[in-house]
């Protein structure tokens, strides 16, 4: 009688991509105290002339988001805050892995494009692109994000218009999709953010790890 043996899962490719230097990676430490300290230090770098309350507010905002996003297999989460023509321009960038049953990258891209086309709203545009790393589906869209306008148990939200570019890239011969999403409420700078997204997508590389012995 043979003894059952466990087969090691296939090694996943290592995902690499270049993030613009003006993005700040949000610390994702699992330890709450270490994470909050790192977030406050990041807030001090982003707001060098801000007062402690402003820095604490920024750190608390991203601490809540990190807790929410910790349920997902994130590869990167960061934000930018730059001055454009004397005005602040902000955005966020997220990269994550999502499981899929479709191992054929081209077929996966076709299926995703068809699904996004069916689900597209009036302010959505769906494009299938061929990147250096393989096929991808890009969705450009506008939406509204509810933002509380006052503190309290039942804040009255105001809807802030935002634009986002989302790209879904099937990993070659692996049951995962790479999802990248760039979001900004700074609509006047949308063209520049789209160019940044194009540069990020062109930089994606998948490096196959050596299988475990």
C-alpha cells in the first residue's frame, strides 16, 4: 500500500512593475503599533509643514484603509500628493492578485473584456491591450465616492467625482489575475495619470520562480 504524498503547488511567477517615484507606498505591517508608527512617519514626510493633527488625521485615514485591504492579497498600495499649477493633485494606486480558473491568458483576456463590456456603464470604456508581458484588459471609468461632510454617528455624505483606470492582466500559466487600479479625484490631471498608468503597465514583468525541490 502506497503512502499518500502531498504535491507542492506550482511556483507562481514573481510580479514586478515600476511605480512612479512620486507615489508613497503605504506601510502594511500586520502589527498595529508598528504600522501606525510607520504611517505617522510617512505622514510627516508627506506633510513636512503640516501640524501634528493633520499628520495624525492622514495616518488614521490610511490605517483604516490598510485594515480593510488586509483581507486581500495585495502586492502594493500607495498614494500620491503633488502640486500641479499651484494646486494639490492626489491619487491612489493598488495592485493585487485575484484567483481565476482560466489558465489561457488570451482566452482569459477575451472573457474579461466581454464581461466588462456587458457591465459597462455610460462613463466606462473597455479596451483590450497587448502589453510586453502579455494581454490585458483596461477599463477607464468615472464614478462618485461618498465622503462624509461632518462627524457623527450618521454623517451626511457628499458625492465626490472620481476617475479610475483599472487593468487586469492574466498571469501566464498561473491561476491568478494581476489587478492594478489607479484612482483620482483630481479630474483636471486625468491625462497625466493615464500616462502614468501606461508606463506602469508597460513595465510589468513576470519572473518564474524555481519550483521547490
